[in-house]
C-alpha cells in the first residue's frame, strides 16, 4: 500500500483519488480552500442557487465509468441526469434562430434546413461526418492514453479530413476552424454556430486547428446533459464516493512545496496555518498535483525540468469566463430552451477584441444563456434562476456598464429580461482565481491535435519521478469529461507503472 498525497480537490484530482483508494493505496487530499470541486461550485442567495462553473455535462460516460470502477453503485444512484433537448437554441444576428435537437444528426439537418434554408442542414450534416473521422483518429491518443514523449506525431498531423474547396483555378482545404466555416459551411450563421464551440474554451477559431471539429462532434454524438440540482451535485457525488472509499480530505491546507528525496517526489510541505504543526512535511510515495503549471513549478523548487521530456510547446494566451447570475421574478416559460447562444453581428470584431494586443470585453460578445427547468434552484414556482456567461480575457475586472451590455444582449434570448431582475451577482475571473488558484481565473482548453502541439497539454508524468499532474492543466486538458479522464490516466500510471497504455 503506497502513501499518496493529492494536491487540490478538483474534479480530476478527486477522480484519481477514488481510483487509487480502490486500488488499495492510502490517499490524502490537501485542499487550500474549505470545499471540494475546484471550479465546480455553487452560489446561493435568498433561495436561489446557481452553478458558478460548468452548467452542463458532455460525455457523461466518463463519470459513469468512474463510479463503476470505484464501487457497485452506478452514477445514476447518486445524481439524476437529464438529457437537455434541444441541446441548444441559437439566436443569430440577422434575427433567425434554430433549436438543435440533442444527439440527432437527422434532426439537426432538418432543423437547420427549416431555419436557415439553402442546404444549410446538408452542409452541417456533411461536416459532422468529417468531424466523426477526426474523432475516430484522435480519440484514443488524445483522451484514453497518457501523452508519450513522441507527442510530436499528434502535433504535426491534422486529423480532420477537410473537403476540397475549388474556386477559379485554386483548390484549398481547411486548416483552421474558421476555414471550415468559410470553405465548407459557407453560411455566416453556420460558421457562428461552429465557432461558438471553440470560443467557449477561449480558443480563437481563426488560429485553432481544424481538429477542433471534435468539440461540436462530441456534443452531437454523445449528447449534452444536466445534473438535477446543478453540476455541483456531480462534484458532491464524486467527493462522497472518495470518502466512502476511505480517501482523507484536509481542507484549509495549503501546500507550499513538494519534497524531493533521492531524485524523486517524497511528500509535500504544508503552510503553517493548518491544523498540523507549522512548516510540517507529510511523507508520501507519490504526489499527484491538480494545479496550474506555473504553480507546480513554484512547488518544485530547484528541479530544472519538472515537466520532463514529454513537455509540449508553450500554450496560447489564456482566456477566462465572466458569469452573471440573475434572480428573476416570474416563472420560467413552459418550453423555454435550457441553453441559448446569442451571436453578435460583428463576430470578427469580437475576436479582434478578445485576442488582439489590446484585449478586453467586446462591445457585443457571444452570450450563453442557461435557463434550467429545476425547482431546486429557485425559492418558488414564481421565480427563475438564469445564468449568463461570456468569454473574456483572463484577469478582466468588469464594470457595471460591461455587465449591463451582457444583460442587454441576453434579452434577445429572454424578452423582457431586464424588467424581471430582482438582483444580480457577477462572478469575474478574479473570483475564479481566488477559488482555484489559477492566475487570472483562466479556463483550460481540451487537448487538440495538430497546430504544432500548441493545444496539447503537458503530460501526466513529470521529469520528477513520483510526481504526477492531473486536471484541466494537464493531459488531456480542460472540461469536465477531460478532467475525469486525467484522473483515470494518473491512477493507471501509478498502479500499473510507466508502461501503462490506457484502458482497453
């Protein structure tokens, strides 16, 4: 039985802890704050409840697998999963809108043809077929296997089979997400629909590789789900599974260093404001760190290359998420879409503002509106809890006028919204930074192939034997499913050793 110290109680870290405990190891999780879940948190006031992190769950099979592998009770015995249908309603700048059915290619084709006309549905359907091929080519090496030192194979090869676009005497193939929109979809509204999947993770579609087609494909193929009571309930279920498997949690415990002995990780050093003695060192056979790369480097003082030979190229500039929580008077209308994406008229201007040298909040941002049909979130049937979110530069401190613009844009999805507001709560990137320790409250992107490895995340193994990384800032990157996958990979590397090749 090995002693394992886990730094942080995020979703990936808890997924690893539960699997390692079931394998017979003694696992202790040290969490700087007073609760679990990382960015998956809840805000409550006056009988209203809101998720302050992700609001929906793609690919629930990842957490179903976690519960199967760590006990006899299935995930559904702990939380209620509800398939969101339609998966999303899109409101475009020209006033057209479309509601896309959940996990139905034929339904999406039909809805797009009816709403946008001109063969839009057929072009989107053909795109999904190509996106599936990219998914089949990258699923295992990107999601189910550790990132090996020969990661450059993934970095150099574009897995998306772009369709030839002939114009005059030239034939071109899409190499970026924006080029897929221009060459293959050929409709500004379809392009906006496609690019919104990348923008949600802080990715610039103009430079993001075509392999990002897997992001809308995952949602299309496996559906999008809501956890009754909010995604925070999923975090609770994973935490309780850890506790049931004898994982120990120490909250309010800040790790200030990783101890190195004989060339390997040998424990963690805790700050003096914990219940343990000041400056105490806790010995461990393995250390699992669920922290951002910059934080990890500070914890391992004196180690020249903690990321090791599998280190990938520097990542793109990080963006964050600004969330506005709205407590509304008046009941949620029957049949209202759970999720609506409001697209701005000046999409290029939005991208320039987000990714340019003078980064800031766009004048008209893309706004995602979440309206859960969940009585547990409101004080009574005569109220509604609505969450607005936009992608913003990391570290942004919004003004009241910034928030007003976001609410005004959301009114295209919820008519009369401003007149219904009882109160609003703004969750800025600084709030995320305080809760997670991530500089600027940045949101990690999922790992993607091609682009020279720019969108691969660092490997779970490190240059310091016995030290592993888990969560959105390590392979396979950001997002709830990816966090759960990282936990499985780290557990496999510790239990089975460095030759672990992922689940079969």
